[in-house]
């Protein structure tokens, strides 16, 4: 993409975000649609997020155990895995899975509605399609991703506990105490807060790509694909900014 096109699209997405803040919190509130979208993007994402979290925790434990055993530091595995999952791996991996599933879904759904002129019909009938279609989906992704991240972290840590017990013996209480002893306020809070921004970015970009997709079925496919690609890139950029901010605040 040429630099001018990249800058132009960045400006358009920023303007789209500004429109969300201008219109998204004004009456009339689409509470029923918001709850439905929370169910769609949250509850229906539980299986994929849970499986990913379990595999993540198990793989991290099994991969790190041989190296830790060489230095006689197997007792540090719970702390190391806990910090890795809670600070970085949990939020990032969950957000990327969320972007792949929900970002593409939103882009394709709104893109097909644009192609079939359903959005135009809503405007003609007096319904605000931006509030009904965009605001509800962006709010739903913003609210649901943090909850899914907490769930993925918990499942990953339990999988790590199972991984530790595959070649050793420890109790769940001891495993949990080891993790908690290595965690600080600066580890948990930034990791939790940034998931709100991840969810907002995924919903906003998915809605933008679908809402302004080109005509035709090819435009729908491009909207779904570009929503995932751009959202994934923005997630990494936001994570980089979050690391810098927590470093400046002395929370690292």
C-alpha cells in the first residue's frame, strides 16, 4: 500500500473512531442488540479461547521444564509461566484469536449488508445504522475481550499445573501460591487494561472495513481479510505502546 493510501486510511479509521465516540453514547441506546452482540462475540468464542489457553499453558510448561531442570530451577516454573501468560502471552494470543474469529466475522457481516444494500435501507427507514450496527459491536468487543483473556489465563495456568504434574508432584494450592508470590500489581493491571484497547481496536477496524467495503462479493472477502490483518498489526503496535508506558510509570 502506498504511503499516501496508508496515511489516508489511518485518517479515515481515526475519523470513524471519532464518530463512534460522538454517536455511540447518545440516546437511543440499542441495549438489546448490545446484549446479543456480547453473546455472539463473547459466549460463542469461549470454546476456541479455552482450547487455545489450555494448549498455551501446557506447551509453555513442557518446553521450559528441560531448560529449568538443567539449572535446578524447576521450582521456578510456576512463577515463570504465570508471569509469561499473565503479562504477555495471555492477552496477545487471546486478542489475535479474537481478531481472527470476530474481526473477520464483523467485516464479512457488515460487508455483505453493504453489498446487499441493507445498510442503505436502514438509513432510508430512519434507523441509524451506525448506532445499531457499529456502536453495539465495538462496545461488545471492548467489553468481552478482557473477560475472555481472564478465562484464557485461568485455563492456561491450570494446564500448566497439569504439565508440572506430568513429571513431578505438586498441589494446586502450592502451585497457586508460587504464582501469586511472583506477581505484583504492576504485572496484572497493565495486562488487564490493555485488553480493553485490543478489543476496541478489533471491533472498530472490523466495523470500518465492513461498513465501507467495496461492492460485490470480492469486496466482502477483502473486508474480512483486511480486518484481520490490520487488527493484528494494531494489536502488536498497541502492545508496544503499552510496554513503553508501563516502563515510564515504573510498573515493569
